[in-house]
C-alpha cells in the first residue's frame, strides 16, 4: 500500500487513512470522538513504498482530498 494507492482506492470518499503499513480505510465522516495523536504513532513504513509512512499499529494517518 502507498498513499497514492489508498487515495485512488478511496476516490469516492472525502477521507482516506493509512494504518499499520498496509491498511487503507475510506470514509465520509469521523466517528466522535476522534482524537489527534502525536506523529510518533504513525511511523510504520508503507509496504508498497518504504520511503513513505502508513500510519501505525492502532493509529491511522488520515488525509482529506
């Protein structure tokens, strides 16, 4: 998985999230309460491109388009 792959996969959604190096999640809303975590929790390298980070264990790096 890479950020670009996940963004393309989630093209019909407002948000996409990367987790644990290989997970891609798509959504139009956040569940409340969503909590902003420190970037140190999202340092797992992406399986498809190890120059990118793809969230962490139990943490999603979330992006909007």
